[in-house]
C-alpha cells in the first residue's frame, strides 16, 4: 500500500495546479448532487389512516423461570359457608374440576335479576324497532287528551266557583247567615276595627265576584272543539284567578278567626258559616291544583311531541332510528351487567386450575370462609411460570387474568397462560419489594424445560370495541387535545400509502375527548367517528426531517423492539 500512496503524493506535488482543479471539480459535483437530491420543493404530503374500532389492552410484563412439580393453594374468591367440598387428600383431579362451593344464594339472585333486566331491555329494543311513528302518534294523542281534560277541568271549575261565590256572598250579606256581621253587633261586641276588617273583606269579595263574571263570559265563548290556544289561554287565566280567589277566602277565614276569639258566645250559624268557608277554601285549592296540573301536562306533552317530531325527522328513512339506538345501548349495558353478575357468581365456585393431585385439605363442609382462604393444596407435574413483579405492578394483578408467555430459548414460541397465585408476602431485596406470581400454562410443550427463562405479559385491563387512533395522532395545545383530519375524501386504496397523498386543503384540527389508553392506542370518546380519515404522518419533501407518528429505523440498527426481559408495565393493541 505504501508504493501507490507514495506515487499519488509524488504526482500531487508535481502537478499542484492540476490537483487543485480536480479537487474543485469533485467538490462541485458533490454540491450539485446534494442540490439535485435535496431540493426543497415545499410539497407536503400526508399519510392518512381511518378511525377504527378495536380492543385496547393494557398489560404488565415480568420475567422469571419455568417450574415443575409445583404446588398451588386452592383459595376461595368469595365469603360465606362452604356448601360442598368435593375432594380429599390424595385424590386426582382434572383441570377445571369443581372441588368446593361457597353459599351463593345472593349471587344467584343477582344473576336472576340481571337476566330479567336483560330480557326486559331486549323486549324494549324489539318494541322500539316496530315503529317510531307510533311514538309520534302517541305523543300527539297524549297532548290532545291533555287539552280535552283541560276543557273538562274548566267546566268543573266554573260550575264549582259559581256556587262558591254565591254562597260566600250569601254568608257575607244575607241576614239569615250573618246577624253577627251587622255593624251594631260588631261595634257593641268588639270595636270599630272589626267593622273596618269586615268592609275590607267585603270589598275583596265583590272584586273577586266581578272578576269571575268577566272570566265566565270568556268561558262561554269556548267549547270542547275550540282551539288548543283558546283552551290553554283560558286555563292560564283561570289559574291566576284561582290563586287570587284562594287568597280572598283565606282573608275571609282570618276574619272569622278574628271574631271567634272576641265573641263571648258563638251562634250555631256562626260555626256553620265558618265551617262552610273552610270547605270553600278546600274546593278552590283543589281546582287550583287541577289547573296547574293541566299546565304541567300540556308542557310535558308538548315537549314529547317536539321530541317525537325531531326524532322522526332525523331518522325518516333510516334503518336505525335514535330510539332504537338508545334501546340497543341499554341492551348492551344490561348484557354487561348480566355478564358481570355471572363472573361474580363464578367466584363462589372453587375449581382446579390444572390437573393434579390434592396434597392436603384444610377445610370441611360448613366452614365459614372469607375471600382468599386456603382450603386445599394442589400439586402437579404440569409446568408453571414463576415471575417476579414489583409492588406497583403486582397491585394490578388478579387471579384468573390471562397471560402470554415467551421464552428466551425459543424465539417463535408463545404459550397462553392464566394467573393462578399471587404471593401475599413480598421479598425485600436492597430496599425493593418483589412478589412472586405463578402462571399456569394453557397448553404444554415438551420443548419447555424447568429452569428456562420465561417472559410473561399479563393482561390487566381491556377496553373492547373502542373507537381508537394511535396515541401519536392525538396532539395537545393549551390543555386541549386534538386530531388533524382530512376534509377531502381520499379513495380507500390511497389511505395508508407510505408516500402519502396531497390534500387540496390543509388538514383541520378537531378537538377530541380521550378515554382509555395504552402506549400505542388511545380511545376517542367524542370528536371523531368510525371511518373518518385522519393524519397519521406528515411528509415534507425536500427537507431533512419528517413529521411522523412512528419512528423510522436508524442507520445504526435502531427502530426494532425485542421481547421484554424485565419487570414493568407494557401495553399493546390487538
């Protein structure tokens, strides 16, 4: 290598000018290539995606070793008395065998109640599917009936009020009724104040009688076929009159109370008239309540008609009207509640998580147990995974949760499993508390040997059928979350193209409300609809940077992720 290098050096020294020219030419060619391949055209392309529904799953990951010939304590998940105990020491049991039952009377009743609610919801859904027009018709009929009842209330009110006013005036003015009301009698028995009270009440009685006569004239102008507006207007006026009438009668009643404590003796007529006034007050209050009820009935019926008309206009020609969607949502909610009740009922049954041998029994039929009570010990040669989790992650783990198991020794092998046991007491090492979690294998594989390293991903939570987008698609500014959406409808075959597409107008920011999330996906509670196109990545040509929702692989080997090798929370979408 020394000889060529020496020759080049010798030639360069001998041809300095030519060397400089060649160097400048190479620099120019390099600059031209950079300009050609890196020109900034200013063109922005967008990689689009569509809003989809799917399952968002959160999980906890941990590592440990495969074990065999292990033992598992069979524990109750519910509290109560043991009603059955179907095992004894040394007994072989199959996987899923029922070995004990806790009294589940209340849980069974809850299941029956939830099943009844679900059946009722399904019936309601079928009724809603029959016809939305029936709802509109029923609302109109209810409103019409309210007006008919209103006219009947008016008729009864004016009939009763006519009698009440005549009787009140008789009590006040007729001598047969009110000898104790004469001025001389009041002056002699009490004072001039009583006379003043008398004339004030009399003036109000005359005024209310005059108002009634005017209102009665309006009443005679209508009949049962009058317009709704006329009936409603007269009912409203009658309601206002009734409240005033009640106030006048109460003042008349107060006058009687005033006289009652001042007369040394009370005539039978006085007592009878006072009782009559009390009865008239009750009559007027009853009619006032009926008139108010009419107003409320009409208001509610009008609201129902408006809602029915709006619903009918919105869903006319649609196969899924709003009331049907609501009923379907109720069915879904009741199904979830029913399933939850079934799950809770299953907690009252103790089953073996795998086939094995009952090593010991520590309970008997009739014993009172609480959640977590060990009633037996099961041993087996079937393999299980023992992983270690810290105190934060273990708080999310429950028995029965599903897990995915992977093995360092076998790159392509994964086995599903289920959490069987969680240590109640942790182990402290260098100030860190860890708990052992035992996971049973759903299927056995002869390649997996005891002592092999196992990596587990335990599903801790899941949101099914969620409207979702990648977490990177949701941006935030000023405390408001938003997603960029394309108003232009892009053909389906162009969506998700790596090269992106050109948009006629820039994407629009749409404010969204988010819900359940993991590292990859986030639930959209409101703001977007299924199938709506949004910006997944922005590509600006001619620049050295690309705005993207996903990181590109590095020239030095980055961008790929391996199997988890330690504890921690991991989330994924499937």
